[in-house]
C-alpha cells in the first residue's frame, strides 16, 4: 500500500459548499476511485488558512494516475472548479507532501 498526502486550497467563502459536495459525492465517482486503487481517503480543512490536507492509500502509482483521465473525474474537477484553486485543465492545484514519519 502506498500512502499519499497532499495539500490544496479552497476559497475562504466556499468551505461549507466544498464539504457539502463531498458529503454528496457521486456514487460513480466513489466507484471509479475504488477501481483505481484508492482507499482510506480523507480530506481535512484548516479553516484559518483555507488549506485542505488530503490523505489516501493507493495500490499502484500508474493505476492511480489513470484516474485523472476518466470521464467522471474530469466532470468532478469542473464541478469543483468554482470552489478552489485550479489548473488550466480544471484539476485542483495540488502540492504533494513527502512522508517523513509513519507509525502502524
């Protein structure tokens, strides 16, 4: 299992909407995430800085990277774009974090 941590930014006035959209995540998005090896996926919000911290576990980097190419993922990015900092392709601006400690 590969552990991944990353940060993103949500706009300060969009915290509640961001959370609500994730509470109502599309079943087809969940299915695709699982199909691409994602598990134990969590996103945390620091309200003071509007920083999102994401954590997930994946089976394989190549398999996970193909998730970005799926139709449902592209649709999700466009759906979330008004709420957060994004790249020109609508993907969230994501900063990967280096794991420096882990305890099972």
